[in-house]
C-alpha cells in the first residue's frame, strides 16, 4: 500500500474553483490492527453545477465514497485518511455543529431504496415540515405551503393530498420524488445520489433522471450520481469516475470514456453493458473473468491486474497512480493503467514507484485472439485447481458441498 | 456444561476438551461458566460439603449471624442456613433441569409439525399455543398445582404443561422459514418420509435456538420454582428449598437478615452466571450469522 | 383499519373461548372430587352429595359447561364453597389493589427502562452500555419475592420510609403502601424494556431513513427522539403485550410478599383453601385480562404504525 495520493491531473484545472474535492480518501472496517480496507485511495472533484458519475461494481467502494462526503459512515466503518474539501472547508474536520449546518444547507442526499429512506411511521408532510422548520426556520404554515410547493416542483400530482400520505401509500417513483424534494428543500449546492434509480423500473428510471437534470438546471446545483449502470451515467453526467477495488481507475468526460476507454477495467465494464444496437438481438455479453478483490486482499500493484486481460508481470508491483490520458489535453481525464494505450499493447509507463520487472517491458502488441486465449488459459487453470469460474458469489465455499446438508445452515 | 458436570464424562479427554472449549469463549461467558460451575458442583456434592444436616436443630444456636461455624448463620430453630442452602440448591437445580428440558423437545416437535404441515394442523396447534400463552404463566401453573396438590410433583407436572408452548411458538416460526430451504425441499424431492424429514432434518436445526433460549428459561424457571415454594405451593417443609428458606426467614427479616438475604444471593449468582453464558452464546450466534 | 380490528377481535374472542374451555375442564376433568377436597374431613357422603347438588355438579358435564359459559357471559362465575359467597363478589373486592399495582409497576418499568435503553443504544458497547447490561443481568436474576423482601428490609424496616405490608386506598395511601411493591414489580419488567428497546433502537438506527434524516442536517436528539424512538417503541409495545402475563403473574408473588389484599394473594389463599371455584375464576379473569390488554396494545400499534393495519397476521 505505497500508493501516493496525488492531485488528479486532467481534472486539476477544475480543482481551482472546485465545489468539492476529495483526496486520498481511505475507509476501513474491522479491527485497527487488521483492517478491511473498503476505500483505498480515492480522489475526485466536482465543479459547481457539474454532474459527475461514480461508477463501479458493488463492493468497489463507490457508495462508501459518496457517504464519506457527508460523513455518514457508521461504526464500525471509519475514514482513516484523506480530505473532503467543500468550498475550502474540510468536512472530515468539522465539529458536529458545523457538520449539521453543512448537511442542512450545502448538500443533500438521495438513496437507492426509496422504500426504506422514508420513515414508515411519518407522513410525507411530517418529513418536509420537519426539515423546512429545522433548516430554513419556517413557521408551521410557511413550511406547509413550501412543502406542498416542493412536492409540486418534483412532479407529484395532487401534492396537497400526498402531503398527508404515509410513505407506504406511494409508489417507488413517487417516493424517490419525495426524497428529491426533501434533499433539495434547502437548495443545496451539491446533491449526492446513491444509486437513485436502481430500485425503480425502467420508465420510472428515465423520469427520475430527467427530474434530476431539471432540478440541477433550476437550482444550479452539482450532482454526484453513484451507479453501477453506465447507461444511467451516460444519460445525465458530464464527467465520470470509474471505481474498482477501492480505487478510482479512470476519470474523464463521459463521451471520451465511452468512445475510448483508457483503462482495461473501464473497457470491460462497457463491454458488459448491452447497447441499443444489440437490444433487439440479444448477444450474450462477456462478463469479466474472475472476482473483484476481497477486502482482505492486499495487492501491492494494480487492483485489477489479477483479472486483466492485458496485464504485464510488472502490473502487480507498480502502485496505482492516475496519470493524464493525454498530456496535451488535460480535460480528457486520466487513467491508472500504466500500459498505454493498453488496447494496442502500448509501452508500460509507470510514473511512480519501483521500475517495472525487466521481463515485463514492452511486448509486442497483443491481438484480440491472444487476449481470448489468455482468458481461456486462465479459465483452464482455474478448472484445474477446482475453482469454478462461474460461481456467483466470491464468498461461497469452494469445496464441494457436503451431502448431509442439514449441517450447512 | 451443567449436564457434563452432573454426569461425569466417560473419558477424561472429553472433559479436557470441554474445558478447553469453554476457555476459548469470551470473558463474560467464562465468568458465567465459573459461577455456574461452582454452584452446580456445590449442589451435586451438597451431602459431602454441608457441615450439618439440613434439618439438624440446635436450640443453643438460634438466629446466629454468619460465623466460621455457620457461614450463613442459623435460623430460629438453630438450623445451619449454609447447609440448608446447599441442599435447597441441589433440589432446585434438579427440578429446574427437569421442568426446562422436558418441555423443550416436546415444544420443538409440536412447532416443527405445525410449521411443516401448515394448514389445519398448524391452525389447531397454533390456537392451542395461543390459549396456553394467553394465561399468565404463573397463574396457570398455580391452577394446575391447585389440582395436583401443592408440592414439587405439582410443579413438575404444571410447568411442562405450560412451558412447551413457548418453544413450540419459537420452533414453528423458524420452521416456516426452514421449510423453504433447499435442503428441506430436497427431502421431499428425495422421497424421504415426512417423519424422517421432520425428525432427522428439521428438528436438529430448530433445537439450536431453543437451546439458546432455554438458558433464559433456566433462570426464569428457577425463580418460578423458588417463588412457588415461597408461596407455600412448592417444596413442603421441613426439607430445604431456597424459596422456603427465604419464606421462613421473613418473620425475622430485621433481626436475622442473613436467613433471607444470603440464600437469595445464591439464586442471584446462579441467574447472573447463566445470564452471562446466554448473552455470550446469543452474541456469538449474531456474530457468526453476520460474518 | 375496520377489517383489521374485526379480525383481531374475532381472534381474541376465539382465545377467550379457549380460556373458558381450559379452565372449566381443568377443574372438572381431573381425578379427585373438588367438593370432597374442599370439605376436607367434614365431608360425609351426604354432605358431599348435597353440595354437589347445590352446585349442579351432578349434572352431565356438557350441561355444566353450558351453564358455566352462560355464567361467564353474564358475569356469574359461581359460588365459592369455602367462603359461601358468589365468586365474582369475592374477586371484585380484591381487583382494585391489583389493577393499581399493575399500572404503577408498568409506570416504574417505563420510567426506569426507557431512558436507560436510549442511553445504552446511543453508544453501543461503550462503558455505559456495558454497565447497564451488567445491572440488567443482575436485576433479571433476582427473584421478585426476594427483591421485595430486600426492599422491605432496607426502605421499610431499616429506613422506615414505607410500611412493609398492607394496603390503603387514596393517592397518599397508594403511594405509601404500593410504592415498594410497584418498584419490585417494575424492576424486573424494566430489564425487559431496556433489553428490547435497546436492541430495536440499534436496529432502527441502522436503517436508511435514519441516515437520510441525518443527511438532512437534523440534530441527533431529533433523529433519535422523533425518528428512531417512534419505530423502536413498536417493538417495546409488542414485548410489553407479551409480558402483560408476566406482570399479572408477578402480582401474585408481590402481593403475597407485601400482604396486599389483591386478586393475586387471593389466588394463593384459594389454592391453600382448595377453593376450586375461586381458582378457576381467577385464572379465567387473569387470562381474559391478558387477552384484552394485548388486544388493546395491538390496536394501539395499529394507530402508531400505519403499516400494521395492512400486515397480514
């Protein structure tokens, strides 16, 4: 774990007037002497009014990163390193009074599951009134009027009646609209949206995303959208950060990332998403072989190397550092892959840490066939060690299940 | 662990293994184990440890405070409270083991049957459980004692008649979940008899949480037994039982506090010991499930 | 809501009927003749037969049961052989102290239990939480009758703050005579309140809507007091409704310790006097009280938590 926290070149220009900048963030669980590191070294910036996407598989640390921004990591989790800077104020160093102020006025957050993010025994109006009275010092009557106006603004039909409804009387999409109304009630400059559409059906998804972009335009707020779905990110975001294994592996404008991913993981992630062309003609997409790293795994080099089709021997020892994709175009973003461009088997070019293993230095370009062969070889190797490559969850026992199953409860 | 001490293990290595296993538990469980272990030991060997007989009268030593000769003092007829407490604990623990672990398997079986078959079977059993639980536990037991007649027999009949329902309710709700588990579905697919599916596959799984729950029940039943004896509905004089010792001391509460206080403390220590073990076990269960 | 109430009522009526069946047949089907037992040595065959005829015990069992049920509905629970008075009258005179004791005990349990549970849940596994856990472990292990005697010894006999036995009506009298019994009863229940409320608070504090409330900048007191407590109280009410039986049963012991002329001590006296009609009636009333009170708590829950009305039972 010698990774050096660095400002992200490529986004660095934005940091001068950034609304939010997270740097060197590390989140741990478990005992202090043998911690489970869920977020290893994450940096990201958000400019005022910008919509940034944070994408990754479950367990990549994206939600924890999002929650760290509001200091909502509950015990036993804890932030052990890094800074979260909001307009020059360090969120991680705030007193509880400052923190409450910050949460009340500067940021809002909406959650993946609108079914559980509203208090089941309180009416919609109770939520709104409470928030408006506490955060905007309104009287009861003002809060009621404003609450109904807020419901109307997020597109809830018959807001006066809904004001008196209980959460369970609303559909998932309606509840998410209520959450958005609540989170934006005090006109925050940053909205954190943690998987805002995952629990919703596809049509509702699109409506909620539209609402988010509308609200952003109307309130001029920045939005951080956390998702595992590139489709969602592509629909609303300006810029995207790709996370894997507790690291940001690539960042850049959505168009560039989509057209020309500069990290093998990003490429693999995009390849696993069915696109519009294949919609009517379902093709079985390739998953990424292997499993995401366990929290207990300590990988000195690139966290993706064990699953990477383009890995060189040096990849497992070189620390992960984000480097500009194109030194001439800082806005194009940055990548943590030292093999650039990996797609044509470019030179191994680490900037920091130990020099690469001599054996690893430039190999001839790998054609796609070789990649496939490598994957096949890996699968074969797994098969030999009795390690089925297509087990659903990494945590499952890899031993043959015993026959007397009543003991395995 | 109490059963292991009560019935000496066949091989010494088994006792060693048990000790080692106990020693690996968290501190509260170990403390609880030591407390319960001492009391169980004292109860089992009461005839050897007691300095006097439980009904030895000594009219030269009435209402004496704790001393070396009488560690817990003497009562108004000069009986040694320490000796009576040991004998009382002995009979109490034996009865408590009976009234806790007789209804447990019955309840688990009834719950398993109700949960496994569902439908009418479940309806009937559930209603019986509801009605049994609707009575205040002690009131129903007292009513049964009233019919059978005061004494330990009444309690040993009365408590199991009521207590099985608690285990049945617990086991039934677990069975409803268990029924849908792949290995239970597999018993049907493999053509096992229902009897085999319930007895060999479901019941062992259901026993686990009932056994953990039974640690709470041990304490509750001990307090119930002592309470009924205190009310004069349990152990009949002159033989010693913790509740009756305390009741007999009530007349001299102010001038001979030791007769009521010290045997009560023994009950408290046993309850705390079992409580510590039970807490540790259920915590461990939670940790095991969460990880 | 109406449907829920109706369904819940039907269930309660069913259980009440079950209680009547159990108490009736428990007394009438056991070997031995209650009249013979009640009359003891004085029971010449003629006297037994006369009393049996007087009580209608010589008629077919089902007829007797029909009469018994009819009596239950009209509030006539029969005649006490030993005291030669209507059972309802005897019990009626002794219900008030028991009812007051139960309410007072519940009050003590909540006053002690709720604050401790909140304090423990706010810093789980902290020093305070562990201290509270240890205290509750001790309190749980104390027999109620012993605890009552200890309180009587300390606050009654030594400090002379309270009398150690008897009962007086009126506010002052109740406070004087029922405080020690209520504390005795309430302490054991407080243990249950602390444990369940603590664990359900902890569970609720993990939920997303608590997180969401915090993310809106609401203060911790507001989050715990308004958002969490209201949900956690549900679990506590459920437990309390289960423990109503425990509370009612507790009065039997506590009333005997402090010699309070309530229904609980009446039960013990009746068992000693082999007054089966009284035992039967008290058991039935105690069971009915539990059923009705848990019906009341269920309806209370339905009022607090709108989801309960929809939940299938």
